C-alpha cells in the first residue's frame, strides 16, 4: 500500500500504529495538524472490516478534527485515534492502559477523549498512564450532551435559514442513530415541538423513543425516504452517498455524525438538489468545545462551555450566508474558512521562529 498516495492522507504530520500483544491492543493514532495547538480528538473502538478501513477512518476523522477545532475558534489542532476490534469482547483495563502509554509517547502532541464505544470510565483508565486525556469525570466529563446541544442549535440555524422559521414546532426530523448523542438530540427536538422519525439497530432505544418522545419508528433502509424537513445523520459516516441522495426528501441535512458525505462530490450534489447541508464538523463541535476547556483550564465551567457551544448557531449562519452569496456548496465554504484560520496559525508560528 502506497501510504503517502492514499486519497485520505492529507499531509498528516504523524500517524502512529500501536500494538500490545498482551492486552490485544491494535490502534492507530493520527495527528493531522498542530498549527493551532496540540491535536485533540476522540478515540473510537470499532470492529473494522479490515485494517485499511480503520486507517481510512482515522485519517478522515483527524482531518475533520483540525477543521472542527479551527472553526470552533479553539487553540487546538486535529487528531484522532481508533482502536480496532469488538469492544464488547476486547475491552479491559490492560488494553486501555496500553493505549494510554501509546498516547503518552506522543508527549502532548495528541490529547485523547471518548468517542464511539468509549466511556469516561475507560478514559479514567487511560489517565492512569498519561495526562494527555480529556473528558474526565469531575472535570469536563462526557462531551455527548454538549455535542447534542450544538447539533440542536445547528438544526435551528438551518431551519431559520432554509425555511424561515424561528421555532421547531411541527418541524419533521428524521434521526438516523439513537446512540447517547442522537437520543439526547431527539429529547431536545421533542421538547422544542418537532415531530420525530427514528431508526437504529438498537430496538430498546427505538422503543424508548417511541414511548417517551412519541417518535415514529422506521426501518433502517427507509429512514432516507421519509417526507420530512430535516434529515439528521447521527450514526457512523458516509450516510450521504449516491444511493441515499436519490431517496432524500428532506430540504436540510443536519446531524451529529462525523464524515457524513461519502465523497466530496456529494457536497455539490446536495447543493444541486436544493438541500441545505450543515457541515458535520461545524455542527457537531459542541463536544470538543467542552473538552477544550479542560485542556486549557483555569477552572472548568459548564456555563462557559454552554455559552461557547451556542456560537455554533452563528458560525453556521455565516457559512450558509457565504455559500448562498457565492453559490457554492456549504461544505466547500466551511473548508475554505477552516483552511484560512489554520494558515494564519502557521504564519504566526513562522513569525515566532524567525
């Protein structure tokens, strides 16, 4: 495999392959950029089909974190980690301690946190071997509720821009994925008066949503076809692809999943279909905003974190307005904005060095 020629390799500063035979750890840590500060991003535990799929995921996710942190105005670069395997079978204190040692070997170039299939308790074990951990209980804690809040506010911004509505009463939202963040988002949407259509592989979560939130449960393959205002991807990536695009009836795509577009071309395709896309790394930045206050602490304050997350609404409105004025896809516009912020950070470093 020609690593440096991979489509998803984007001049990453460092990619580390980690292995510990005793614990069964197999992980990849990708540091995309430290132009704005130490790289930061969560660690996900996933049973990938192959090692190449894990590498592709960590490369894409780490780049997304660079852009996410830049657009959120954080003094952080972008990084991500993946642990390969079935979390239900492989999780152990020994494995997370081995992962902590691997993170510590990067000497602060990467701060890790929880992501898919990782909990604050797992991060506490990682913390036994390294201080380069965030999202710990007693500090910033679980970033999920802040991710849900930012996504909720992002949906409000998209509805305001596309539909001219200041409230969500009667707005129909199809939510794909009822994990901790997706379900928390549904609770906020329900409380705001939205009508929910949900899908997930977890029947318990579906039953709960139907009972508590009066959500309509639909089959996994039918979620794209719902006659709704908003399609909200809250599961894994690549939900916007050639097949799903042909089925979408929503006028807005806005959710908390990472890497929602299967390919860059789908950004333009959404524009051509008249669908407003809230770029994933902008709308789902609430979690890392909360975590950042732990990495650069004077004293962690949830109220301050909430206030900063509320800026996601205005950041998205700026992206939407700029994209409309230039008749460009929103994802491309957000990328350009992020690159400009990162370039300024690099120029500051050069000025100091000189």
